[in-house]
C-alpha cells in the first residue's frame, strides 16, 4: 500500500483537480473591498499595508487613542497576500523557535517568551472581544522527528524549554507521537501544548478589517502607496488617485519593497507553497487519528508544516524555499508545479493510509525573510515613520507584537518592548545581486545535504552560523 501511494503517478493523479488558488481566499464569506482613495485626506497616522501587521497597527492605534485619525491603504485587498495564504499557525514565539532565540538573544529569551505568550493571549482575547469568527483553536503544535538525529535535537529543545520553565512542552516517543497522529515516518515529537493556535488565516484578516472599520479607521483598498516625502511637520504619501498627509507613518509592507529604500537590503521575498486536500471521510480520519487537531511540522532544514481544518481537510505545505533572482514579487511566481508534485509525493510518504485522497487547492505566496528569521524594527524621517518587517513565516502571531513596537516607536516610548536588544538591533543585510542569488543557492544546497547527512552542517553553513546569517521560510 505504501509503495503505491508514494508513486509519482499517484501524486499527479491526486493533483489533477486542484484549483490554482488559495483555499482560504476561495470563500463566499470574502468581504467586498473598500473603495480606492480619491482626493486628499489628512490623518494623524497612515498605515501602509493591509495584512496582519497593518491591520493590528491600525486597530491598536485606535484602542490606545480612539480620537486618533487613522487611515489604512492597501495596494490590493486586505488579507490578499501572506495573511490569506499561510498555514494558519498562530504561534507565541517571537524568535522563530527556542533554538533561534537562544542563539541570538540568550539573555533576553525568558522575557521574549513571556512577551510572546502574553501576545498570544491578547490575540485570543481580541478575537473574542471583536467576535472574529476565524476557527481559533489553541491546540498547540507538535514538532516531529523523521530522522534519528532529529530525535536528539528534540530532546535538546525539550531540555532547553524545561530550563526556561516552559512546562507545556511535552516530549513524545515514537508510540506516543503516533498515538496523536499516525504516520510511519514519525520517530518522536515535541508537543507545545499551549504556545500555538490553529486558525483560518483569511477570516482573521477579514475580521480585523471589520474591527478596524468599526473603530473608525478609514480603509482604502486597491490603493498602492508611493515613497513618502516631507510635507511641513509631517509626511505626504501619494496614491494613483489622491494623496495622504499624515503626522506619522507606519509601514507594514513585509515581502513587498519597503517605502524606505535603506531598509530593502534586510528583506528578501521567498516563495512558499501549499496543498489542501479534500475533506477526509470518517474512515480516512480514523486511519491517521489526529483527534486533538494539533498543528505539526517536521524538524528538517527543508521542513513541512501541516494541520487539519475545521472541515477535516489537511493543509500540507513547505519544503521548497524558492528565491527568484532579483527578489521580485510577481503573481506568476505564486504557482510552481514542480513544487506541487514534490509536496504531493511527500504527503503520501507521510500518510500512506490516505492513498485515495485528492487535493482540492494548490497555491503559493511570498514570505518576508530576513537573515535572523524574526522581525526587525526601526524608524525613519526623524521618527515620523516606523516599521516592523522580516517575520519569516511566523507573522500570524508576531505581527501583533510588531504593531505594538511600531506604535511605541512612533510615540517615542521607552517601553519593555523598545528596550529589547531584539528591537534595538537589526539583522545583517543580504548582499546585493548576484552575490545574494549565489549565496542563497549555496545555502539551499548545503541545507539539503545536511538533511541527508544526519544534520551535519558543512563549512558553508557553519560560516553562516558564525556570521549570524541565515535563510529560512
């Protein structure tokens, strides 16, 4: 059964009817866009970007000061880009996991973990307060080992979590992890029981947009913004049919080119892809268990992430990390059939019990990757502009924290957030082309070799580790 299920022909047949669009956005509940900006408007705060980062910034700005005039502009529709295409993993971690946090901010990690847990609690509270129907389930996430060396890595992470007092991390042996979700590839697991929630990502964005509008934020969609210029004591941002004059500007453009040019070398857009299955039958669900609906990811450098939706579909994504020369973000990059074929084959290798399952949707999108794998922050225009960028695939939860930092920076506040080294220091920038493209290619090759060689990192990866440079999704 497993051999037939893993065949390339079987994977191709399973993809035959997959719609080339994000499952989350393919929903009759998708709201109508707000009209584009026409004419001139004035405000206290202009937010550029209608993903999670921009929506949280606008909403929290109104929560802090209901009388503040806030305008949000979005080049397409709110939630259209990464916020409507991701896996729906809403994590407490602000540092892309314990390992990355310990490597970069060991002294601050207990505080960063505390702030991250508090941030996730605040997201859950806001979803309830604003009645956002986004299928929020705090089921946690299991990191699974599929190779022997990964078992040892999970044990080290479990020990680190225990030292930090994170008692909700539970190490599972082979039988225990397969009792939660049954795959013949699973050798062990580390279950963070409360630090990750599953949700419908597009519905979260749509709910935040509604909450912003009800709070008095003026939202203009299909309104791309141009580079800001000084205008008296404030700034002016032009759009195709109008302009906005503002006292303060918050940039939440993520994978798209930053309106502050000096920030652009810190972010590269990489493309991630995902598949969604049709709903599982009772027999198919029973064959794999998965009763508690946790999110899962494996522990390889080229990793997969997967989760169950409320209508019993499996989202299966990750593995390939695709960088295009020059770092462009274009609609034609969203789809990559070669990656879909690879993902489908890996799906059936993980779950040979599901040999009759077909995929209903296949899609991709850009992620804003920076060299330290977690958000960085800064200001421009004499403190009138602030930004939070570089979430590297962990923005569903961390963008709310980034919005808090952005507002603190614009207000000149010395808060527990702005005192953090993570906030005060930037990552190393990526080099210009063609060095960037070549370096990313060598790193990708080296990561693949490490996965195949028991996790052993070659000279190139060890050098990148020493320099603090990384590449991930």
